[in-house]
C-alpha cells in the first residue's frame, strides 16, 4: 500500500486543498479527500502542516573551479544539504573551460555527480568558448538532456563573451528551441572600475559592490534583451539583483518577448551593508552580481508578485571564510565569488509568506512549479498530482528555528544568515518516494539521486 501522507494541506501553484496523498513506489498514486485511504505500509501524519512539491533549485555550483580554488560543497554534501532544506532537485552548471569541448565538459561533470547525489539533478552548460565546434555541440548537448546554455557578459579573460559571440549562440538557441541564460553585468566597464579602485588603495570587500554598480547590471540586461530580440531567442537572466535590470526585464515582458529572470534569497534579505562589515567579514558576502542597497529589495519582492521575476534560485557557491575567502585579503578582486544558500531557500521564501510578500501558492510557484516548467521537468516534478514523482515536502509553518553555521549542513564554515530567526521548517522530505529527512535526521543515501535528462522549456512551445 506504499506511503500515505494524511491530514495535510496540499499546496500547489494552482491552489491549496485539504487532501491525503498516496505514494506507490517512486510516484504519487493519488491525491484524494481525507479518509479515502485508510491503510498503508507507512503513514505520515501531516496535520497542521503543508504538503508541497519538492523544491527545485535551478542554479547551483557544486565543486565549481573559481579563482584558483573550488566551491566547497561536493555533489554529495551539497545535495544532502539541499534535502535538509526541502529541495529535492538541483540543476547545476557544467563549466566549459576555454579550448575544451562542451561534450567533454559534460562528461567531466557527470563524473563529479553521478553516483554521489542524494537527490535528483540535472545540468545547464556554461559556454565560455563560442566557435563552430561548440555551436555544433550545443545540438549534441540537447540530445543528452542539457538544453540550457549560460553565457557571461562579465569576467573578461575567463567566461566573457562578446556581443557577436552571444548573438551566434542565440541564433543557435532560436534554431534548436533551447534556452540562453545570461550573467548580465558589463564586465569591460567593471574591470576598469576595479583597476581604478585598487590603484587608489581601496581594497576592502565593500569595493566589490561599489565597482559593480547596479547601472552596469541594468545596461547589460538591456543589451542582452536587445540581442535576444534581434535573434528571436528566449532569454533567462540569472541572479537578477538590481532595480534597473528588473525594469528592463519587465519592459521586455510587457511587449510579449520571451524574457525570464530569477533572483536569489541573498538579494531579498542581504545588502551592501553586509559587504561593508569590518575586519574582512564583508568577504563572506562577496558574490556577483553584488549585494545592493536595501531599497532594491522592495522592487524584487514586487517583481516576484507580478511574475516579472519568475524563479527564485540560490546561485549556491560556497567558499569557506578561512583559506578561501581570505585569498582576497588586501585585494578584493581576488575574493572567491559566492554565497552558500541551497539549504535555506525554501525557508527564506516562506518568510516572504509570513511577511505578506508572497501567497502560499506563489511560494510553491517560484520555488518548484515554474522551475520545473522553465527547464523541462514538469509534470514529473513541481506538482503534487497523480503520476508525478513523489518528491514531497511536509512543511511545518509553525516551527521556530534560528539559522546559523552550527546547525546547517552545507560544507562551509559560516552562514550568510547567522542568527536569523525563521518561522517554518521542514518536517519530512521524500525524494522519489524515499524518506530522506524525517524527525530531524537524514535517512537518504549517496547515489540515490538520478540524472534528469530534461525536455525543452514549456514556456517556449
């Protein structure tokens, strides 16, 4: 008879329903009125709790090389931490190095992840070397279930792509129905501002934010949108942080253009004031785009309500303060870029529900349903419905917790949200029908997670 989750409130993007959920093997067998099913091998009482589709974090960086080091979460530790926070699927980024092929890059990331993940996972592909071979290999990647390609308008000499290279990749995306994802910051101008700051002796972590002003994110976002308009390509702006960039996205969407954007919890809750913390503490908050002045936060919450921001991902890229962030002492440009967060996304977004910024349904929509549709996983993922994978989170909206390094499970020596009180928390997590979190303990296993070969985005067909 499988597993019966009873007495809970099922929350999907389309609404809420008092219902019981029956799980048979790896799938949801039925969603029925309370009391219809009376027997099961395992019964989970969800009285007073929400029953949600497992979270989908569409932007993580496990074991990512950066600046002479690598992000500190492995696929084992990172996906375990994700499960603790109610995320049951991640989509990570395979990183093409210049001079290498996309397919060899994909093989390398499979070697990192396959057999090690505690939850299901997929890949996007970072295209850092645009040439005839890589453009052709984009088609092969699509055949292998990787159909979203990230490019950078930042980091000259490392990931940076010229407008001409972006245009060529967008043309290929138009031809194949795939998605271009864009890190939109004007890297050429930023590098000049960085050089000027260092030459003037301004080396503290806050300079990371001051040399990457929001206007340069807005400019790059607008430019990417125009290139997408010229080519007819769909465009997904990653980790949008600034009001100027959001205004450009909203204007494009108002014309019906296929432009989408995500933001991240750090931009909703943290600010440039954190970058300015004394004694090099600000380095813990160095990420790109940088944290913005607090006044941007209200616009981002509004963008989530209006759907100008479609998704909330984490850009999880953890570097330890000791030995990694400290590489940038005396030169902020050498601080590894990244903030840990994969474990806390669902809880931080629930705080938006508590504060009246989001509805329950919108919480599920931006954290699970829309990522599933955006990246070709729906209705296998992102919904509590018969036939879907039994990726289920039983969530207690009354639980009180305090975030901090002593209680999180990410493989990093600090918390970006140290001491933050949270209302709500995970009670039980199922991944494809298997209980991975219950009663404050991890019951999953390394290698349970399966690679997800994704279909094309449902927003483009």
